[in-house]
């Protein structure tokens, strides 16, 4: 299975950018990709041109009335299917608590509906909070990508995630495969190299060799509801996300 969760406990680090462009890069290789937007801010949904009119058109209806995920998936303009988000998803923590059956709900449905094989990968975009939705994404995933923009607060968020993942191992009965991805990397800045050194010292082989450079095209593309490959296919940002997918496939992190 290839179910990829993109998560960091710090906002503004490139989670949605990474989920969007990784899904697009997989789709460009002929995969039937599904993106699941678990962030109530619904940025992935908006960029993909797929909006939910209510929470019933999101994963919320999976929790409320066991609605099949395939009923929720809609074609996007970016070459992959999207299960959209809506602000009502923010109710999940209050309505359902954090029991095991609740945080394992998405995983159960993905398995039952046979999502996530090599030809039909799933990419999950999360909010920057440890709650029911992000825990569902962690329980469901085969592998986790943690984007870290080249600043200390983003790195601190990654350290919190590592602690969370280790605490969850007895419950999950496995170690979640993860890769830490440096984003918004400006090699002219000394801080960027300091963050890189810190991350490599702490996470070793789990750090991606590919770094996503600070790039105007990556910042501009969401405004036109496009992936970086559509907006600026020859840009450094497009090259970096192609290189990231190559690296993840070559090392066996994803199928």
C-alpha cells in the first residue's frame, strides 16, 4: 500500500504545497492518485478546485454515518481525485473524542475500500494540530512526510512529531516510516544550513537528500489554483518535487 501523510505540528512549513505537488507528480507518472484534505482550512481542496458545500461532503460524513470514501472523491483540475475538506471538520474532536476506534476510522475505511495500492496511492494533507484528524492520518498511513521550513520553530514542530510517533508505536505496533523534508531552503542563509545540520544530527537517514528550495513559482502557483508543474513546469520548484518523488521511489519509501 502507498498511503502518504504530510504533517507537521507547525503551520506555514509547506504541508499543502508538498501534498499537492507530490500528488501531482505521482499522477504525472500515470498513477490514479487520491488526495484527502483533513485540514478544516481546506487549502488543498481550494487549490484543486474541489469545494465541499457542507461537512457531509467530507470525511466528517465517514464518522457521522459511515459514508464510503469513494462517494466523496471528486475529480480535480490538477490530474488527481480529491476528498475535500470544510470548516465543519473542526467539529470532529468535540463530537467523537479520541478513542481507538475513532482515530483508526480512516484506516479501517481505506483498507475496506482497498485504497492505496501502488497504482492508486493516497496523499493526506493535515492541519498543524495533533487531534482526531491528524491521528487518523497517522494511523492510516504507510509513510509520513514531515516538511520543515528552514527555521527553528518549524524544526521544533518536527521534534514534537518524533516524540508523538514514538509514543504511538505501542498502540500502532509498528514504527511509522518517516522522512523529514527541508522546504523553503535558501542556501544563501546561514540559518538554513544550521537547521539542516540540526535535523540531520537528530534524524539521520530519515532526512530527505532532496531539499525544496525557496522558489517564487511555488509561492505563486496556489493563487492560480495550479500545481507548480502546471504553473511553471521548468521552475526550480517543479524540478525539486520531481527529484523528491524520484528519491522516495528509489529508496523504497513509497512504491
